[in-house]
C-alpha cells in the first residue's frame, strides 16, 4: 500500500523553501545595499561634504541598509511566484525535491497539469487575488488574507488519516514520498 507523506515532511519541505528563498533574497539585498553604499559614498563625495568621517560613513551606511531592505523584500516578492510555480508545473518545489516528495493524484499516479496547476491556484489564492487587485480586476483585496487563512488552516488537515491538506482534497491530489511510490509501483491502494 502506498502511504501518503505526513504533515512533518511537508512542513520541513516548506521550511527549506522559505529558507532558500530568503537566502537568495538576502544575498541580492546585501549585494545591492553594499554597492549602493559605496557608489553613494564615492558619487556624492560624502567624506568631503560631511563635517566628520563618521557622518559620511553613517549616511552611506543608512542608504545601504535601506537599499538592502528594499531589494531583499522585492526579490522575495518577485522570486516567490516563479519559485512556487515549479510546484504548479512539475509537482515539486526545491524543498519537496530535497525531502523526496512529489505531488501526485490521490492514488499515487501522475496528475494532470491542470490538476497540479489548480492545486497551486487554491494553495496560493492570495497571490492571485492580490495580483488581480493590483491590476484593478478584483476590488476586494481584503478577501485575500481571509482565503489564505482558510488555506493555512486547511494545511492541518494533512494531520488526519487521509494525509491531505485542503488544497489536496479540493483538487484530488496528494503528496507522496518518492521512495514510497518506487516501493509500490503497481499497487493502487492507498493508506
């Protein structure tokens, strides 16, 4: 019998994804912040314009920190969409890949692209609603956090016997460990 992945491995995969996305964003933020600090210092001749060298260092440092925070936030925002679309098109994220997890049909067979994409849409509905609101097509932006709270609460359904989160139940998908799928390739019964 194929056994679905439980809440623990899925949570670890999410933590890996968040840490990886955060690390990439921070690296770009550090590079941009450092570069802007150096450029501002040289371009505006802060050391000559300031009453003291400490003031020049403080001014360029504050600019660097501001740019770091801005670029880190922007990178995390812009990278989250393609990063999470990996799951929509391939059935895994880097965290799921590291943990040996794949999104499959409820019986462990390969899902259709439509199923996996629908799962992604349900799971990340706040992103879609926010994007539609941003371009003026969805005036009710306050709905996005409510729907995301429902999805977040629905993740705890993976603690149940069926080991399916709400977004899995709605799209007839489930998350399996690759080793489990390989151990029972012909068996369509699910535990």
